[in-house]
C-alpha cells in the first residue's frame, strides 16, 4: 500500500488519483509531469512508488468508488482546517496581546510571542 504520509506531494496525488486504476491510466511520464507542475519534491520517485503500488493492486472492491470520493475530499478539508487553525491562532494572539502584561510575558526567555498566549495563570 502506498504510504502518502511518507511523501511530500501526497495530497496532490490523493485529491485526483485515488484508485490504482486511475494511477495506471495516468502512466509514469504524465504522472511525473503532473506532480512536477505542482512543485512536488522528488516527483519522479513519488510517481514511481505510486505506480509500482498501483501495478500490484488489480482487485476492485465494492464501494471503491465511494472510498475514492472520500479520499478526493480529504486534502481540501485538511487545507481548510489548516487555514481555520491559522485564523484561530491569530485571534488568540490578538486577544492575548490586548492584556496589559502580555509584553512582559512574551519577553521572558523561552516564552516569546508564540507560546506567550498559551501560558496559564497559576491559581493561589
């Protein structure tokens, strides 16, 4: 099975080429060119590994089309989630920096501007 987490550019492949048949139909040259166009690092290696795996899988299962659609939707959802997390982090940072002592907390060694808004007050 192709391990998408071990390769950069996996979301580019997962959003369009979810089944072994789709990968085989794309072919090595077209797949590599398609990945290079999307600035995937090691596009040749990613394409070769994906195609090697696709050539080892010829069994089609019932529900494969549904699973392929779910796989196609995941990269878009992950990118939307990443964008949402960035927006939330910016909102939290803005709220933290409105605190009168935020500058002092952020200036402490090891805290800095990033983790500063994550420091909790100790209760007495």
